[in-house]
C-alpha cells in the first residue's frame, strides 16, 4: 500500500478587508518621514501520517509545507488588510519571512511567517494585493536546500535618488603609464570617475587602498594617488571571485597604428614581443600545452609600483550594537564590493559578509569559511588575508560544536542543517563532523 499523507489544518479565506489598501513590491508609494512599522506574525501546522510507521518522504513534506505556506500567506494578508483599514492610503509590504520546520520525528510540519509593512501617504502607480492574488504577498518558492522560505522586498520612496553608480570602462587601451584612461598619479576620486564604480575596494592601511574592477584587474592607491596596476588571469581566490560582480574587460595595446586585444585571445609571436617590450613585468601561459597546437595567452601584467605593505586588521561585528549602526560607523575599515546581483556588500575582518538593500539597510549576513589562496595571484594577498580571523557571531565561533548555535536563539536540527530563530535574525548553520563551519541569516 502506498504511503498516505493526512494534513490536519483549517483553511479560512476572508475578503472582509479592502483589497486596495495593501500594496505589493514595485508599487511607487511615498512614506511619511516618521512612519510607523507594522509587524505581524502567523503560523499554521499540520500532521503527517505514513503507513507502517515509515518516515515521510521529502515529497510528502514539501506537499504539506506548500499547503501550510499558502495558509500562512492568507493569514498574513488578512491580518495586514485589517491593519491597513486604519490608514487612509493603505500600506506597502516591506519584508516577509516564512519559515518551515518538521517536529516530533517528522510527524508534524509547522510554517510560521512574519510580515513587515509601512503606511503610505500616496501611491502614483501601485499593484494591490487582494484575496484573489494573496500569494503575491511573498512570491516565494520552497527551498529544499536550506529548508526555509524567505523573500525580502526593498522599498525605495524615490528610486531616482538611490540608483547606485555602475562600472563603465570605455577605454580598454593600456600603456606603461595609464590604464582605462587612469594615469599614474591620478587621485582616487579622479580614477573612480573614469570607471564609474570600482567592483571591490579594500582599505589596506592608512596609506594604501586597493580597488578592483571585475575579477581580474587591481589598482593600488598610495596616499590617495594611483601608483600601480596588476592584471592576472587568476587574480582572486575562487571563493571570493564567485561572490563579486563580473565585469569583463578585453585589454588592448597600440602596435604601430593598430589597436590589438591582448587578453582572452591567442597571441602571435609579434604581439607577444610587443607586450614584452612595453611592459617589463609580464607572464604568459599555454592553453592546450600538450596538444599539437598550443595557444599562448596573457597570464599576468603589471605597471607602476605594486607593493602592499602591512595591511591593517578590519573591523569585526560581534553583536554589541545594532548591525546597521556598526556598518555606518565602521564602513571605512571594511571591504566593500558589488555582489553578483549588483547589491552592496561589506566584508568584515572575521569573514562576515553583510548585504545591504538600496536604502543602505542591512538585509542579511553570511558567516563564511576562510578563503583558499591556491591559484590566486594578487600581489600581497597572503599578507592581506593574514589579518582576517575566523568568524564569530553573538558568542558563537567558527568550528564550535553544533549546540553552541543556541547562544543566538532557538535551534532545531533540520536534516543536518541547524536552523536558528531569534528576535533579530532567522537563518541556519551548516556543520561538518558536528562543528559549525558557515551560516546564512536574514535580518528580521
């Protein structure tokens, strides 16, 4: 006989509230200067029964969790609709977090949800959430990997004000004295104007600052002046490179009256000789070295002086103050970059990755394992990473036993993932051999 699942739950639908009072993501609404946050919670649970005492399959769990999530969304919508009636122009959703758990040896599934919204004063263009499309309150999908459901909506009352600068390199030609139109001796501000925005910026010490474009180009500034540049086919640690935004640049040089690309292309003997004659510090590699027709390509190149000296330790967040306040006070001593989805990220001195929304507010935090430096060729990288320490978070440290996660909040072991729920954070740890190695948290 096939396993059967019996879901015990009550499903209630209500359309008592005015649908036009709850606005969803993308609505162009204005908030008051002293707007009050609205925060509501809801929960729904159901039982799973399997034949002959067998453990429920993951498909059964997901089916039940999906129905419970739908129920929680409706409850959140109903509660928010009721609250919205107190405001003349309605409310807009800011953030929704849904969390799914299994309890009592896989016999009960529970889904809890929290919604944050704000009253609005006007909406030029808006899309309302109603009893017919209440699922749009989150537009989430179940994550089988992390066993949690989360969706964050960013509200920008004036989108034109908060549009971040974008990287834009127009001049690809390099010489002994300049790169991307940035001449040696340019100030940091002058250099940044040439490219729009650096992908990553690392404050090395009081005198030096490292700026990176894409994943292959590093510029060193000393006493606020551009002093050196490094290109490397493998510049950064893989674990770091995978976190930052891609921006491909095909370097070129002038050979007589011709502009010739020199990166990601097969180089002829003539071009190789021109590169060697132009740049004293240059390396090549052979692609398909043991084939009949190996291809020679540019591996690394340097101009100016590129010497990293005594990097200073970066600030580390330990939970003593609110994290937005920490970022505001310490951002000059944090690594900053654009993530793969173009969001602003800060990296602390203890391997914490802090992600911000368009309004500069913290939305999430990750605790990461130390980077492997193999095959990374950035000059000074070993010294730079030597000042990074293993992560810590509210008294929990890298490689602590799993039960130490309870120092942050309530914990549950969900299929090998240590789920954590606290007043300010909801997330999970990953562990290996009973030790905590990494984590991801959403700010509540």
